[in-house]
C-alpha cells in the first residue's frame, strides 16, 4: 500500500510537492499495527532536521522509574522539539527507539504511544534493544528525522 501524506509547505504550487509518501508493500507484512511503516519517501528538494534522542525526563530533569511514564514523557518531549523547529508529527519520516531490556510487554506501550502521536501517518521506525542508556535510570529514548516545510 502506498499512501501520500501531505506535510505542510509554505507556498507550494502543487500539494504533492510537500508530501511524504508512506510505503507498505502488499507482499510484506503490514507493520502499521505495530506503530510504523516500511518506508517513507521525502519529496524532491526536501530539507531535513535531526532531533536528538529524547528520554523520559520532565522539564525539571525528573525521571520516573516506570517504563510507560518514561515513554509518554519522551514522546511529549519529542512533540516540544518538533514545535520548536516549526514542525509537526506528520513531517516525521523516521524514528529510532532505544529500549532497555526490551520484551514484548514493552512493545504494546510503544505502539500505543506512537499511534497516539502519529495516528495513521506512521513513520518508518527501528527499535533497538539496549542494555543501558546514557543515564542509568533511563529506560527509553527516541530520536527523529523530520522533513521540514519548504
């Protein structure tokens, strides 16, 4: 399945000029139930932004010991970073998530948060299980590649 998602553009003559194209080939398993797409194609001439890994710290630096709380806060932090660069979730082409001691129970938490933030505009995504992150109590981190408005 190929789906075109229109990312907002400034003064684009053609609506398709600012579109991210979501690609989920029918001959591959549809990953949307797990919160991601197989591929995302950026429009010609697009500029990209790279958002560093966002962990589950709140604005005061506090970090909950609860995995689900950290994941929700990390996506809230990602949203703040997107807002700061004048972007939105529908312009995110790729996520990489890092999960300490990943197991299948954590996948449901991750999928719910991704679907909550991105709806049907699911970016490409890679999950990397890790033994630890930069700060010992961190259990989750997410970074993003974003297509900027033209």
